[in-house]
C-alpha cells in the first residue's frame, strides 16, 4: 500500500487536494495498487464525495461527540467518510498514554489505525496497543533526499522481529527503488509526502512509484 500524506502543503490543500486525490484514484485503478490519501480534515468531505479510494485523517482527538470545541472527533471523521487515521506522526507527537487513548477511540468509530514512531524502543509498546499498522519514520529524514531505507535497513529488520502488526515505513522516500527495497525487507507499504506533492509532474510520479509494487 502507498499512503500519501498531504500534510499542510499548499500544493495539496483545497482544490489542489481534490486534484491529487483524483489522480491517485486513477492510478490506483490503472495499476491495482492500494493508494490511500491523507488530506487535512477540512478536505476529507469533498475528496470522499469525489473518489472511491480510501481517505484517512492525519490526526484525531480521543473524544465522543459532545460539548467540545476545536477538537477533531473520530465520530466526525467517520461521518465525512474517513476510514483510517494516523496517530503520533513525528510532526504531531504524543505521549504513549495519549497514543493508546487514540487507538481505542479510532477503533470505537471503525477507523483503521496507523501508529507511527521514530523510536525503535517505542515500537514494542505500540505493538501491544494492537494498531492495524505500525509506522516507522525518522524525523530528520522527512522531506530530505536520503530515504529511511538507505540508512535504517538493519534497524527496520530488528523492528520487524519485534512486532506482529504490518510495518509501514516512511521519510525521504522518493524513488521507485526505495519502495522496492522497503518491500523486500518486509514492509507492507510506505508512507510519503514531499516526493509526490512537490514533484514537477504529480501524475507521472505517482504512476512511477505505484509501479514499484508490481516490480517487487
Ligand atoms: O507522513 C509521511 C512523511 O512524514 C514523510 O514525508 O516528505 O519525507 O515523504 P516525506
């Protein structure tokens, strides 16, 4: 699976978010690769009305619908059509207790959970929370030119030995070879942002990267 995080990039906000999601859907249909888009919460509804691929949220708060202001409730995400959520992205870090609460709330509202971490030590604790997927990213590699697979290969193998939930890896992934190597090592998929969002030709780049799943 290829998870495309839109972050708060201008190129992936509002009308642009819709355009990228439509391209992702087209390529997912063409190649049969599961491409999941992760826009800002303000764009989920319009995207979900227009495309059939999965749309996940970047964050959620551990609350039920009630007298709360300024939160992102899992119920609201479910209502607008989100089917999954990122938890503890390195750009939105949380304490372990907070991660655990969010996993519970996401499950309560039927949202698939991808709990991310940049710490090989934290991985075992996250594994016990029973998320659907565990994500491993290195903050310092995000949006850079060196991919996680180039520098973290042995660590990723160690992590795979410690967990019994599928692993998604991310940070600095931009090339087809990065994805092929990630899958070879045992990852279930990749999560990426800048390699696609900042590409000169987004459609060409998504297609190129999706093909990696076929060549693996
Ligand atoms: O969530 C994906 C992410 O943090 C990786 O970002 O730009 O290195 O692909 P990027």
